[in-house]
């Protein structure tokens, strides 16, 4: 592009204030989003527009050199402005400035140099647009890194059950809507997750459920899913994102603030799942109660006592005695019947009642193991702990 004459340069320099005033009028007249901004944000946008005109005037004096410093146009405004106005809005702003300069080009340029002035402003506007995109990309990168760190802190606090008002605000800042129930799933990652793969994982979880939080703890993944939809189906859709080995689903709870119970159950299940080689994938933490008891999970132990042992001990019809006899005689109906001096059909009927009372069927191999563990921990928890009783 040919270098503009000294007269045109002087006119553009002297008319910079006129251009800035005309730009602000056009913003008010043409852009609904600008009028809707708070007063403080409107003033920052005005500063950006004026900085753009000033930078153009400086560059126009020697357009043969690259337009250095276009990033300075956005330096006057705080980084938070990228949250108030979008990149598309910023490009609207650039177009308004270009249109204003073009409109005034006949008056600003010396006779015969109007075309050079229009070409200069178009070239400079392109550089400003690229610079704006760069600013927004950097802001998004910084915001993404900050959100990832905040998300990791929130997940750690939820797992520990450290819920307070500050945590509630942080959860809200991450976009968790709080609608519906919550489920926690845990497993391992395929390999070390870099920033790109971690971001891809987070996008996948947010597509799967209304709400999602992801905690990457070394090679362990902890995912919180929330919403009104089918959270188990959402969890199943995420299985390919996990590495080999068990993936455990904690019990569904009412809301995120009650999710510590679900998280603790899922994490205990992840440790215990290796003991059940035939476990499905994913497996419910509540289906791993016997294995969780073996690794010292007090919540699993209490669940078996409350849901199986205590109801059977309080029931009528010798259900606890019949179940004990059936399990103690190798799961044989006939052998249990002989030890109880009843007919095998009576044993079968009582075992059906055990299934009705507890939800676990003694005639199923896996569920009878659950019940056998429940009897063992129930007897230990209700036995006389005095030293004389153990002699």
C-alpha cells in the first residue's frame, strides 16, 4: 500500500477526536447489546474504541511497517470485559469503527487519497480482528485453567464432605444448576490426561448429563453427574472415557451437597471390586457390600446389618434360623430341612420370605453370599463384647 501524503496524515491525526465521538454515537444508535451493558462496561468499551482509533492514527503515519501494538488496544480494559461482551460483539465494534472512518474518509483524506485511506483502515481492521480473537483465546485459556483448578478443589471438598457456604458459591461458579439428583462414578484413566484430553473429557461429561464435575486424581477419575435424566444411562455412555478395570457407581442421592455418601461408597467400591472377578462394568457400589466389608468400609457393614440382619432377627417365622441353617449346610434345602426338622418346602417358603424381607434372594449364588456376610457382621455387632463372653 502506498504511503499516504503528509496532508492526509495530518488530517487523520487532527480528526481523531471527531472519529472517536462519531464512533460512540454509532455504538449508542446501532448496537442493542452495547446499550444493555452496565455503565462501567460501556465506559470500558468506549476506551477500547478510542484506543483503536489512536492506534490506527499512529500506524497510518507509516503503514509500510507491520501494525505492531494492536494488542494494546485491549490492554486498557480489564480481563473481565471478555465475560461481559463476546468476541462477536467485539467484531461488531470493529465494523462500526471501520464504517465511521470510511464515512469520514472523503473529509479526512487529501484530494485524490481517499482510496488509500479506505484501504488502510480495512487492512488495520483485519489486524484488529485477529488481535481480538487472540485476546479472547487467551482469556478462554486462562479461564479454562482456573475453572479446572476450582473444579478439582470442589470435587476434593465434596468427597470429604466439607460443605459450607463458600463451597456452594464455588459450585455455582462452575455452572452446576442443582436440578434433580446426583450420582458419583469412579474409575481409572486410560493414561495420564494432558490438558487437551482433560478438556475433552469434561465436554463429554457435560453432554452426558445436565450437570457434571470431573476430578482427576492421578490415574483415578471421579465424576459427579446431576440432573433430572437417567444418570445411570449417562454414566454408561461415559464408560469408554475410563481406563481398564472396574468402574463403580455410588448410590443416587438427592442433591450434590449430599454426594459425599455416594462418593465414599463409590471409592470404597473401587478398592473392593477386585475381589469380585465377575463384577459387571459399571458395578453399583451397593452390589459390592461384602467386598467393601472386607476392606473395612464401616458404611457397608452398617448397611448389611440394617437392611438384612436386623429385619430378619425381628421377623416372625424363624427366618434368621432358617437362613443360617441353609447357608451352614452348603445351601442344600434338604440338609437344612433335616437340621430344622421341617419339610424342604417349608425351607423354600421361608427363604422366599427372606428375599421379600431383605431384597436379596438366598437361592441366588451371589445374593446368598451377600446374606452370609450380613449374618456374619450382624452376629459380630450384636454379640456380647464382654471378656467373659469370649472365654
